[in-house]
C-alpha cells in the first residue's frame, strides 16, 4: 500500500474509543505492557497517533483506560441476585478480579497502580464500594469499615499478583514455565530438606504440589470474612 493510500484509509476510518481500547487490550494480552505503544496501536488500527490521543490520551492514559475497561466489565458481569448474602457478594467481586487477572496477566500491576495512585478513579471507587457495602452488612462497626475493606483489597492484590506476570521481573525465572513442572520441582526440593529441621515443609509438600490456586484464594477470603464478622 502506498503512503498516500494509507493516509486515505486512515482519513476514511472512523474510530471509537471502544475500538481503540479493544485493540489495546489485545496487544497487552499478547505481549504485556511492553507491546503496547502508540505506534504499535496506530499500526494495528491503520490510523494516526492523533486519533488515539484524541480519544484516549497518552500511553499512560491508555493503560489506565484499558485497566478500567477490563475491571469494570468483569465486575459488571459478576453481580449476584439481590437476595445474595454479603459473603456471596464479596465472593463474586473477588472472583471477578481473580479471573480477570488470570485472563489478562498484565492487569495485576496496573490494578495495583490504579488503587495506590488514583483513589478517586473509577476502578478504585467501584471495588471499594462493592466490597464496602457488604462489610457494613456483615456487621462490622462503622468506625472499622475502611480498615476492613482495605484488608480485603490488599489481600486480593497480593494473592492475585502471585499468579500474574510481573512487569520488570529480573529474577531470571521464566514467567511462562509450566505450572505442573514448577510445583513438581519445588516439591522435590522441599522433600530434600532435613525433616527434623523443617517438619512443616515435609508435612505439606503434597498439598503444595496439588493445590488449586483459585480454591486457595477463596480460602483466604473465607478466613478474612470470618475475622471481620468478629470485629466489635
């Protein structure tokens, strides 16, 4: 295609914010944050950088908007019936976030940044509101609401990050290593530890190798909810 034909195609193509975000998420899913540049997105959409900037803004704005798109979509798809218990609603919220990060490995880092640096952003507000309403319904005293909701949010971020691709990781560990191979190797190493010095490690080595990440995550939520119900 000649440069003039390409420019003509770009002029004739009317892009929406939704199309831009959809393409940005596809790039992020395929290659992480490093794959998402304004140039790469422009090439993918056959448009100029000005159209992207007009609809979304700069690259940081694009990353924030993509995060918002995925998180709000996941939360909107995971609503329980109005008759659901507070624990069921919280479970729906945390599973929505867990599954979204499992599907979009780049999301863990961006979600954490959103909550830490943008307390008035839609992502932060939606998560805290959905969880916070149920904290009150659990009977947690009003003066402990923020601490209780924050405890749940911090646990969610910490737990899901363990299973996510960490941008900038320089450990040398392959982020795409097979899960079964990884835990087989870890369990073999634990079994080689001195049993009299590390009795706990030997006792749980089989559980570690066979555990389910999602069930482990929900166990932590259940423990926290049980503790919150006891706050006075």
